[in-house]
C-alpha cells in the first residue's frame, strides 16, 4: 500500500515560534534604554538621536527605533522637529517655577478628588504601587523609583474620575521626570523618608474619604520635592571653600 504524502501546511515548527522575538519587544527595549540614558543624563539635552545610527546600535530596523522616539516625544523627553533629526529635549530651568506651581496645584486637586471618588479596587492598586515603590527604594532601583512615583500620582489623578485632570497630571509627570531624577541623585538615588511618609499620609486620607487631609498631604508631598530641588539648584560647589589668595603687596 502506497504511503500518503504528508500534507503541507503553513505552520512553522513550535520551536521556531518560541524562538521568535515577541512583537514590539524591540521598540520597548530601545525605549527603555534611551529613557534610562536620558534620565541619567548620559544623553544630555540637545543630543541628536539619528534613527539610522540607533538602528545600527540596537541591531534593529528603523521602525522600532522610530516607535520608541515617538513614545519618548510624547513624554517630553525627546523633540522631533518636522523633517529634522530627533534630539533629547532641552532642560529649561526658567520654566521650573511655573512647573512647580502647576505640580503643587495638581497634587492637591487630584488627592482631594481621589478621596471623594476612589473605588476599593483603585485604593488596593495604589497600596500595591506604594509597596513596590518602597521595595525599589530599598534596592536603590532608580528607574523603578521614577516609574513607580509616576504611576502613584497618575493613579491618584485617575481616581478622581476627571479624564482632563488625569491627562494633565500624566503630562506634568512626564515633563518632570528629569527633575525627579536629579532630586534622587542628590539623595544618593534613594527617596527621603519624609517623602515616603507623605505618600502614606495621602493613602490614609484617601482611604478615609477625608478630602481636606488628602489635599494637605498632596501639598506636603509636592512641597518636599520643590523645597529640595530649589535647595539643590541654589547650592554652589565653591561656596564653602576658603580661599587664601595671600598678600597683594
């Protein structure tokens, strides 16, 4: 009896399917790598980010590189002028007072609204983020701290139930990532205990539904960051240096 020829299919062997890189992983890897370098100031403001050169560096096509640059641009970390090479966004210290003013206002408002409108599921998620943030703090996971701090405040804004305020908060947090990174660097890449305590105070007030206390905790959290950054910027490396220039005779 003649054996029947095996039926041809388009399916690929299981082993090969498993070996393939999951779709989107390349763009995510480039995004994470570039973001870490930008936040750590390894890529300084104004540094050009040429797609062709980045493709060679990461051994990828230009599509995932372009996708990562678009994500970074949405976060305010990269500028992509029309028909020009992308670059790391400039860090404009002149806008910091306005940024801090907006940050404090949104921290206060979002915390107050969260206390009035939060769900139990959202509250549980907020506590999970804070526990992860404390773990990142102990492990000195700088990128984890930056990411989780953003998630913490973004979720509080989301808990308020106003999509416009939530969108404004995410934009503000994205713009301020390098400010927060500089803040962490000053404290040797660890979150100061008072700041963590303010997070816990915000959670407690939101859980109780105490809008006034939640707003106050939000303000205190913002003030802690603002005061420290202003102090950092005001420090001059040679201010305490005693100079003995000798006699001019």
